[in-house]
C-alpha cells in the first residue's frame, strides 16, 4: 500500500476521517478516525488500526472481538483530508453492536448469505490463526506448523482417491470437503487468499478452458 502520510491533511486534533468499505460486498461498514501513528501501524501490520476518540488511544479493529479488518488499500480523497479503506471484514461484522455494518444492522443476515460457504470458512480459519482458541482443531494445525498441515493435505488427497473408487458418492463428498478445509488452512498458513485463487481460475477460463 503506497501512501504518503506527510501529504495528508489532518484536522486540529491530528485526526483524519476514514470511510471503511468491504472488499467483497462493497458495503460501507463504518466511519472511523486515524492519526499518523494508526496509519503507520496499519501499513506495517496490514490490519486496520484506528484512533479511538473516546478512549484516547490506538484501536486495532477486532483485537478483542476477532472481527479483524485485513486492509486491501488506503486511498486519500482529492483534497487529502479524508481516507478510504477497503478491507476484508472478518467475523460477525464491523459494528460494535454485532451487526455487519454500522449503517444498516438489518442487512447483517443478508450479507452473510451473500458470501460463499468457502469464503466464510476461510475467514473463520484466518480468525483462528490471528486469535488462537484452546480446543480448536484449526488452532492445533497452525501450532503444529506447515509440515503437519501438508501431511493432512496429503492424507486427505489419498482419501479422496480411495473414496472415488466407491459407487456411493456420499463418502467422496465428505472426503473432498475435508480436503478443501485442509487446503484452506494451508492457504492461510502461506498467506494466500481465496481472491487470488479466483483470479487464477479466471485466467484459466480465459485460456484453453
């Protein structure tokens, strides 16, 4: 993300208003404020960090709730006195009330259904990586490391092949689901998003396929 902080126009309190929009749904999620420190923190970590005016401190979105915002882009407006953040919202949503967006809580259920099951599962896996939970199998895999994850991907691939030999496809569906899950864990471990896979598949569709 290329952004020249020194060119931004902060208000008298050293803050700049920031409009936050979801990358996938295009919904405006919230309005927040940033200062030089929170912008620098966001650029370094890749996760949205704001300035809390009520608490007078830095505020990493989702640090306690797990509803993190992975930042895709930060763009100033034409006057450089406000910012647009495009993020990948994870978890329940952006609003502290538990809704998807601060501007229309009634849309929460609809937004969740717009996302594919794989997208939602991928976000849950990312949350487990960022916020480990005791007793979580996904957390266990991340703690064990890439070799354990690769072993599981290999085992599930073999299970898919074996299940393919049976006439009843129910077992095959189950094994493919396991393979997809463990592949998503591997993607999270290696920092690969579902969007990157989509783009790669689009490229194949434009080719000989």
